[in-house]
C-alpha cells in the first residue's frame, strides 16, 4: 500500500491523502486550499486522479481546509460514500453551502470587475462549485460513531476517535492488510474549554500527524484570560472604542462565548452585549447545543449559567445584513465577533474596514492565520491593508491571543505521541508550514527517539 499527499504537505491547508493498494483506493480528507493569490488555481488543479476509482472517503472534521473540495470531488464523478461523525455532517450542511455561496459571489464579483475595466470576457469566471453541487455532495455523507468499528470495504476496518479539535472532529484508525494506519487529523489542545481532550492511541504501524503549531508553545488559559481582560478593559473603558474579533464560525466562536461568560461570571469583565455577526456561527452554535453530549462538563454548566444570566452576557446573533450594517454606526462599546477567522471573506471584512482606521478600537486575532491571508498581514504588522480593493490604514490595536488555539502546541502534540507503546514504523509530519513541520519532526526524533520521521512534499508518494 502507498499514500500520496495531495495537500497539507509543506503548508497548512488543503488536507487530502490518497491511499492505494491492490484493489483498493480511498481518500482521507478532501480539503480546500486557503490563503495566498494562487489558492484558487490550486483548488482548480486539485484532485488530479481518477476520482471514479475511489472506494470511499474518510473525513476527519468539518473545517473547510479538510472538507471544502467534497463538492468538486462529486462534481468530477465520485459516486461513493463519505464517512464522518454525525456532528460533522450537521456542520457540513451549513459550511459547504456557505462555501458554495462564497464561490458563487466571488465569481459574480470578478465578472462585474471585468465589466468595469472593460476587460475581455473570454473565459468568464466560474465558481469552484455551486450551491447545487454542494447539496449533491451532502447526499454522500454517512454518519459513524466514535470508537465503533465499521468496514467501508471488505479489506478495511475503521474506527473514529475524538480529536478534541472542534465539534465532531476525529482521529482515524484504519486497519488493512495486517497494518494499522492512523491519521491524527487536527488535534486539540488538552485542558481547553468546550471540547473533550484528544483520545490517546497506543499503536500504529504508520502515523500521519499534524504540525500546525509544531514549533511553539501556547500561553496558558490563565495567561490568555489575562490578555483578554486587559484588551477589553483598555479598549472599552479607557479608550472607549470597539472590539472586533475575527473568529472561525465553528469552534472558535463557541469557545469565545464560553470564555467571556466565564470571565463575566468571575467578575473580571463587566456585563456586555456580544454581537455575533455570522449566520454560520449562529447555525454552528445551535448545532453545538444539539450535540451537548460531546461537550465537557464545565461547558455544559456554564451554558446553563448563561441561559439564566442573559443580563450579564447578552449574546445577540445579528439577524440580517441591514442589522450588520447598522453596527458601523456604533462608535463605542461594541464587541463584534464575526467570521471569517482569517479575515478572507464574510461580514468581518466590513467591520475591519470600519474600525481598523480608528486608534481607539482593537482587533483581537484568536486563531491560526495562514500565509497570504488578510489576518496574517494584520498579525505581521501591516500598516495598511487592502479590503474590497481599497487601502485601509491600520491604526487600531492588533492583539494576538494565541492561547485559544484549537490546535495542540508542540508539547501537547508530543504528549499525545508519548501514548504510543512503540514508535510507528513510519511517521509522516503534515499540516504545517515548513518551519513548524521541520521543528516538530526534529522534536519527535530528539525527544521521543523515533527514527523514521519524514516530511512529505506535495504529491509525494510514500510507502505504508
């Protein structure tokens, strides 16, 4: 058997791994490339194999960099099942349709832009996929439960384990031909709120492990809460500005609501109205509450507290575009949590355009920002950024709150690996920018004593 790396190799986005053997071919993840000027071209060129020969697809979780090309997969002729958790299916019903809507709107914008420039309309821009094609992809989803084995093929047995990353996220164990192949998916940071800790595994012949933060350590939750309190106090009370928080609609939004509720309950933050300006975030929050059994005990208790204390934390989901636009008239005291998390699309771009030029305001970056994204440019200290084709000066304070990451840091990744009773015969380090992947691979060798650790390149084919 062999594995070929069609994404998240030397970078973070585009997770897609093709496993082949005698009479067998399947994918683990089918993610979209995100960030940078060449992302669209990479997505158009993705899946460069005969998808009709695939037997099945396994999906670790709902984030678009792991799931976002499923509509293209089925558009190109894939007819088989896509196995994932029930919570992931519920999230994908929202996320894939939202992604398709963005693709359609981007194509419309490009067409209008060409008209304004009187450019040639030859090769009229087309969306990566349509809402109709996303709906078709949803028909292929099949739910599986954590830790219950199933056989998607006569020669294969699979189990999903809780990865502790976002709701429904999974580590995938695959047994075939007497060998055990483990994909970590995206692993969560243990000890963080909302989601349970990643499930430890003890055995693997071949391991494919993420390395998003393989070269750094996160701040503790206590330090992170201190940073949030300082940023809120300085911006809202002292400078009397607004706070804009770009946040992933799935996972990060729900975690931020939890953390803010906890700080208000503890008296460290004043009561507030929190504007959640993202239709997807509203849907994802409802889905999270529907799957409350997947949440940790502390989170379930805090959810109950917030329901009975809405006068202290009033979470207001913005209903429509007009209400979202009305937030632009609020000059002080607004806390706006909006998608997308990397500032690449969605309503957050309007809030950034309105608040970035104002020195009394603040932007809180709370998640990973891929190279080439607007969020990454803000983190890197840009003095001016392009939003909707216009240069916007950056005068607002930019706070990077690293401790809320849904990804395990180097210590947590190594901690998860230490549960293996013996080193896998081969370990492949993926889903990390070169510096992070390189540092993590070296840490595995030096701290764990594992020898066969490799960082595969894009489209590299490796033995299992």
